[in-house]
């Protein structure tokens, strides 16, 4: 078993509970951790024997381009996309951060973390 992580992916997207957030957009960060069997790739040194990082990024980008109300739903959709595309993945952990959330005070970012 092994892990593949993509950390600190940044996107400008139009998620948010409030309609105004979905109009003006905001900056978001995604941290992704995947547990899967990496033994074949470790032995063969072939990209075809592992999960392509570039493809993972594209899957996350597709999710980020759709509007969501909740960060929890963004994380859920990222997990679903990855598990559908790569059924041999054991677990996926996704952290979704929203910069400067509208909470009525100073907060650098709000974050949810979901593992499935």
C-alpha cells in the first residue's frame, strides 16, 4: 500500500452558501491524499502502473468548475470522481479550504476534511 498526495492546489471558484458568494467567487485550496497499491509502479517505473497526478488534478478542476453551496459537497464530489475513475483506490481524503469566509470576523480560511 502507498499514498499519493497533491497538496495546496489552488482554484478560483464560485462556491458558497450565499448567492452573492456564487456571483463574486473566491479562492479555494484542495489537499488530496489517496491510499492505493503502488507496488507495480514502484517495480516497473511506468506511469501506466500508477495514478497520473496530472489526471488527478484535472478531475479536481472539473469538480471545482461546478457551483456548490457547501465545502462538504465539494469534497464529496471530488471523492466520487476519483473513486469512479480509479476503483482500486482504497481511501481518498480531501481537504477543501475557502479563503476569507464570510463569517463576520477575521478568519484566514475555513476548511473541511473528508475521508472515505
